[in-house]
């Protein structure tokens, strides 16, 4: 998958979580951001052999 796409979706999910009006929506968007972060780490590891800090625990 394209790294730029994943980075953009991760950012959108974080912004939507931040702007959510209710807890359920916020958690849903945070979950999406976490899933995108996991995919980003996988893609980056494939390219560099290392892990990124993207996707640190969201509170």
C-alpha cells in the first residue's frame, strides 16, 4: 500500500478523533488511526528495516 496514502489517512483519523462530539466517535477514529499506524510501521520496516514512532499509544 502507498505510504503517503496511509500517512494521510492516519492524519485525517487523528483530526476527526480530536473533533469528535462523542466518546464513541472519538474512540472509533482513534482505532482507525491506530490501525493505519500499524500499517505505516509495517511499510516503513519493509523499506528501512526499522520501526517508526508513528502510532504511539493514543490517549
